[in-house]
C-alpha cells in the first residue's frame, strides 16, 4: 500500500517536471509582453534536466520502464538546449580576424579612486586579444579631462576608425553609450536603431569594409533590470534566509523591475531581429543582451534569423559572462550569419567590470 502511494506521488512530481519542460519551451517562444511569468522558466533548465535524469533512474530501479520513457523523452528533447549552457571545443589554429565584445561598466568612472586602474586593466584585457574589431557597451569617455579613453584606446589598439553612440552625459565632453572600434574603414554608421532609445541602452550597427568585402557589425545593449543597492540587500537577505516583511516588499519590487525590463527587452530584440533580417551584408551581432540563452530575446534574435552562436560553435566550459551578486550566466553574445565562419570563442578572466569580455575569430565565407 505504501509502495503504491509512493509511486503515485512520484508520478505526480514527474508530471510536474514535464510541465516545467513545456513551460521552458513556451518561454523562449512567447514574448514576456504577453506572459511575463514565463521569463523565469529558462533559469530552471539545469534543475529540470537533473530532475528528469533522477526520474529515469527511479523508474528503472522500480522496474517501471514505461514510466521511465516519460522523462527519457523529455530528457532527449532537453539535451538540445544543453549547448546553450556548456560547450567543449578545442582551439583551432587558423588565420582570420578577431572581434571582441565587452561591457566595460563605464570603466568605474563613478569611483574616481578605481577609474585609472580599471581603465588600464580593461585595456590590457582587450589588447591581449589583438582584435580587429571591438564592440564596447557602457562605454565612457571624457574629452575634457586627462582620461580621454577614445584617443588612448585608438592608439593602443592601432584602430583609426570608430563609431560612437552617445546616450547619457552627451554634453560635448562626456560620452556614455556604445563604441565600435575598427582597424578597417567604416563606410556606414547607423545609430538610434530603437524607436525610443533608453537612457542607458540602444543598438547601433556599423558597416565595415575588410579588403574587398563589407560586413555589418551590430553592437547591442538591451534593457537591464537596473537593480540598485536596496535590491541587492534584499537578495542578500533572502540568501541568508531572512524572510521578513521588508524582504517581501523588496522582492516584490525586484519582480516588478524584472517584468518591466523583460517587456522592454523583448521589443528591443524584435527591433534588432528586424534590422538583422534587412541587412544586405554578412553580419556579426555583438553585445550585452541582459538575458540568458533560454529566453525570448535571445531566441527572436538568433533563431528567427538563423544566426550561429560563436559560443555554441567553438566555446569551452559554461561561458558565464556576468559578475555580480546574482549567479553567473551567459548574457553577452557574439552571433554571426551563416556566411561568416567563427571559431576559437573565448571568455576573459578580468573582474574589473561586472562582465567578462568575450572574443572569437571570424572569416567571411565566399
């Protein structure tokens, strides 16, 4: 009797895990604008994968092979998404060009004691890749002081061409926004791709002529949650099992911010996907999406345009790019059209910014 009851409870739990698998698939196909709670389902993927594995072992151990097929089928389908989180590729020597994408967190300009050291460390991290193209998000430059980052980076990287998008502090001296550097001539600069650019986020694209070919490079910084110190204190409190009324109110505020950011990010991703579809050139999409690979924003940009993720193609390890109070996830990407080959994807190691830099080599396919 107890055995039968245990099996029934286990079966109900197994069905619940199956429903979670279905919700994960729905989360990457339905915009948060229409159903925002689904945006959290992608984060549950590793736990769902583990649960299915345990249920397969459970059903086989109690000789219920038919029930094992339920989780085995879901497990087989779920393995398709494993590559978004973990890859294992070896380095391949080959001649090509190198592109770097990096959210530099304003070089910590708001902490004057750290600014010089941060800027130096970030520059060293970029230059060691010997890049041909560099896409920077949360870029900061002050031409009215001795910290003129643009001139310094151009000299250090030996890059004569750049494309700057001014967002915040655009007062003629201070520049905050996105910057694309190139060793090769820029033939077209297009900014304000979004119909209503956010104060801290936007998408730009740059047409770059490399020898006899022209490629289009998108530099994207999609909507962030904009957590502040009080939000991080709430997260820390919950982490230490503090479930007071203050933490309850704090968690509601965080959820509200997540909902708003996800909705804006979904619309920004749709704008980016449309611009990618209209590109007449081979293209690379770089930037901080502020969302994981199992998300609507990533899916609408990559899958709808049949792009290739450089991490999936040639990455190694988990590839987490975010550094902060929250767990490290991969939220920065380099994507390419199918007429551009990418290889040797790497994730940097510096912790000066709240993101790791990412880089890969590429070659235009004739």
